[in-house]
């Protein structure tokens, strides 16, 4: 079975970001195996007024939830579902997910347009990525982004070895690195020999990094 974890970055989400303080309330919403394993995104219900302010044009938001009685916070990405009658300062998510993430049925939180999210692809959808290279474009419909293109920016294999644009194919080899991808130097001028992957997606690839392309 062909399977990849696809990370989608939204460069427009960083421009004039809007966030809102909300009450995150649990209710009966799907939280099945498909959601837990990342093949589908969990649902967040909210009112139209809040959705318009968030300007989440791809329907994906991040909700930052604060655990009761602790300073710890948990970020989760959700697919928006509009619902009438929900106050503007409130968001509804799966009660099971809420208990799983923060151990409560209602918490304080913050919501904003997602800057990045991930989805797992398998079988036919995943097969469409095999053989593509860093710099190639793929139809966004494979991850639910109809009408958009995704630019492949990188990836990694099961051992965490990063794909490098300058190395052709899907080979694994050791090279001398001085900058990303593959190395984040701790000191200026640092150079380290590391194992990396080539620029092509193969069956050994586990994660594929992409970026939404916007028409100018």
C-alpha cells in the first residue's frame, strides 16, 4: 500500500492574521479511526460571522486550547463546518476529541486561520505523488484543495532523512551540508556530513512537504 503524510503550508495565512478568543465546547461530532489516524480532519462548528472574520478560505483553522488549571496549551487543526445559532465567541468540536486532547468538555481557546496542516493519503491518491520531484506542481484536489496547485518543497523518509533538491532521484547518500534542508547550523560556517535523500518521491518517502500556490 502506498501512503504518505502530506504537509500543506498556506503562505497567505501569515499576511494580516486574525485571531479570536473563543470558548471551545464539546458536542457529538465524528471522531472515528479515520480522524484519529489523520486520513480525515476533525470538524469544528462555528457561526458564519466568526468564519468570515477568520478568512479561512480553505476551510481549515487552528484552535489553540488551554488545559484547565495548567499553563499547557494544545494546538489542533480542524475543518470548518458552518452552523446557525452558535455564538461568535464559541466553537464546537468533538467532545471525545476534547477529552482526549485536554481532558475537559469545555475550555478556553484561540482560533485562527491555519498556517499549515497535514493529511494522510493512501492508495490511488498517494500513488499520484510517486515519481514527482521537489519543485513540481500537483493538483490540490488530492488533499481537498480544488482549484489550487501545490508546490512540492521537500520531504523525508521513515528515518527522517530529508530530501535535497540538488540530488537527483530517490537515492540515499551522505553529503557535506552547510545549510537547510538537511542541516540547521548551530554555528556560522558549520559543515557536517549527513545522510540525505534525493529530490524524487519514492515508496521510501514518508512525508511530503507542499505549499499552496496562489495566482498573481
